[in-house]
C-alpha cells in the first residue's frame, strides 16, 4: 500500500515548500508570484511545486496558461491528524506518569516513616 | 539518521516532581512502564522489555472498548540515566512491524528519543519524534534541508490551521 503520509511529510520537510504552502493558504497564485518572496528562481519554485503536486498537497490548473497552484486540504489534514493523535498519546501517557510518580513517592515516604 | 541533528521533529517536554533515577526507572522497568504507559483509559496487558541497543520493548494496550493494540520500540541507544533513542512502530502479537489497523497510511515507524535531565530535585523529561521513512526522495530531502530547517513543524501547522479550519 502506498504510504501517502510519507510523501506528505517528505514534501513538508523543506522550509521553502512549507512557505509556499503557507502562501497558497491565502489563495491560488502563479509561479512568478510565488517566486517573489524567495531568493530562488522561478524554475526552482517549479521544482518545489512538482514535489508538492506529487504528494497531493497542491493542484495546478491546466486551463489557464499561467497554471495557478492551489492548496489541497486532504493530505494536510491527514498529516495534522496523525501528529495530533501521536501528541495526544504522549500527553495523556505523561499525565498518567505524573500520577504514577506521585503515588509511588507517597508510598515510599509512608514506608520511611513507619521504619 | 541521528535524532540529535534531525530537525524534522516534534517535541513534548514535561517537568516531573521526582528524582531522575525514578523517572528513568519508570521507562526502563517493564513492570513500572505498565502502570502508566498509554493514553487515558487504556490498560497495558503485555509489557516485555529487552533493554539494550537492538533489543525491543513489546507492549499491548487494551482500550476501553476492548480493542487490543500492539506496539514496539526497537532500541538504538541507551545512556543511563539520561537518554534513550528508539524506533517506535505498531506491532502485532508476534512482534512484527505493522501499520496502524485503523489508519493504514500512517507512517510505519517513528524515530523517537527520550531525554532525562535533572533540575534540582525535579526531572525534565523530553520526547522527540519524527516519521522515519526511508524513501529515496525523503533521504534527499533530509540531506538538502539540513541546517536550513530552523522552523519546526508546529509553526507550519499553526500557519495552516486557519486554512484547514476553513476547508473543513
């Protein structure tokens, strides 16, 4: 089975690509517009867009000649959901650990007093 | 891949009002681990640990609805009482590496690191993790992005949160 999330995370691993996604969250735009805030060329932006497109994070219109890119929410949601799930797993485990550590330390203190 | 210089990480840190040795024991004694490991409401029904590099911690959790979930750690580095590096994955009774039964497209393995730091009589515990996938594209991405990746994941997710809320 294809591991969609791996592709999503690989695409998100690059800071330029994350910035591109953040820009696209404001609305669809062209390669030229996307290249402006970065110190990289339009062809370099195109390469990043290809990675993002393969990962399903963006879609590019084939109708207009300037081929605007837009964000696709699905894979991003999956990634955010996975991260949230794992974070919650840890937060709740650590809550339980906190309680456990308190309990055993109280027990040890009591034992110490009866000695 | 080294967890220390892999900046593609998620981090949770917590200070416990307990000495470091005790916190260390909570993570390295399978009987103690059983008492707290897992989210609210689960019961650890299997807890076997072979604490050495290459060794595993194999566990099973029963959720309130009766589902039993297996998981495992494969230890990479153990430095008492300050650091443990391991690969975490879902598992089965036989100890294989599996995908999440309810989310088959979730990453197969998570590279994780625990650190334990004494802060007076208290202990700061930190867990860091990142998806571990060995696709060539990803390897290339890691290599290319090294050192330039100052902004973590959480920042990106915050930025995208508004968008996701809108698209819901």
